[in-house]
């Protein structure tokens, strides 16, 4: 089940092929909750899909209309519980290392 609008914001920091190999894709981002959530209340679903060559598209109903998707299949999925260890502010001091 998705969270209610305004509960969490997503910032995409990187998305696309990596410089050293155009066949590999990197995605990085961060989530910011509007109010601190209770540990264990939410889970993060991470999926990877492989897109298929096809002569059709999938039309998916959305709250604000519809979305057209290229056919794909799920190749990886992981559910990460957002527990206290992930939600607490890290107790780490920033340092620099000079080599």
C-alpha cells in the first residue's frame, strides 16, 4: 500500500548509466518524512525490472489519469523495513582523510 500524499518526499540524486559502462545503471536517492515515522511502520520496496521488446504498451490507471508503461518483468525485489536503526540520526562525526 502506498503512503498518503505529503507523508514522504523523494529526492533523486543519480539516475542513469554510469560513466565507465553505459550498460550499467545507477540510481541513488533519499527519502524525507514530513514528520518522524514510528519505527516499523513503513517498508521500502526496491525493485528492478527488465524491459521487453514488444509491439504494445500497458495502460495503468492512476489517481490523476493514466500512465502508459513499456512491458517489463520483475527480475529483483527486496523489502527493507524502516526500523529504528535506519530512522535515527547517525552518531557519526564527519572527518577527512588525506592520502
